[in-house]
C-alpha cells in the first residue's frame, strides 16, 4: 500500500515525473503505513459483525470498480478524473455508512439523489455496451 501511494500517487501525479524527492517519498510511505496500521487496528478491535464488514467491503469495491469499468468504455476518463471519483465516492460513503451525518431531511435526499445518479451512469454504460452487464467484454465485431 505504501508503495502505491509513494510511487503512483505521489511520484507520478503530485510530483512531476523524475523530480520526486526520495526523502519525501520515504516519509509519505511511512505515514501511509501508520495510517493503514491504525485503520487495521480500528477494524480489528471495532467489534463489527460480519454483515457490517461485508457491506463496507462491497461499498469499497463499488467505489473502486465502477470507475475502472467506466474507464474501459468511456475514453474521456483521465487519471485525475478516476482519482477524484474514487475519493468522492469514499468521502460520501464513509460518513453515511458510519452514520456520522443524520440521514433525515436534506442530507438523506442528497444521498438518495447521488445514488440514483450513480445508478443512471452505470445503466447508461450498460445500454451502450451490454457486455458490461454480463461481465463479458463485447467481441470486436459486435461493437
């Protein structure tokens, strides 16, 4: 995980290619490992039941996989757009999942609207490329 953050996120996106400072990358890698260890300790000692963990992992999977699927079929998806979409998905999901914000009133409606928009995007991709729905890539001749 620390190598992904050091090399891919910092080394290629934040610092310009070839200009990344090794000491800064080492520091970022160490901070990443501290944060990952803290998250692991929280989840290990949080006494979450298996259903809560399955929902959490499923939402994390969705936050990461749907941008990947979109990038296969929509050529306008850039690295920056992919990163922003994953961060926004996590920023919306985590407070809602752990009930850090009340889901009554305007906040609940906003979360529902975001969910419907997300479903609409996925169904739009499926309409253009039905193979996505079946988890099968379309053959070259059927595009």
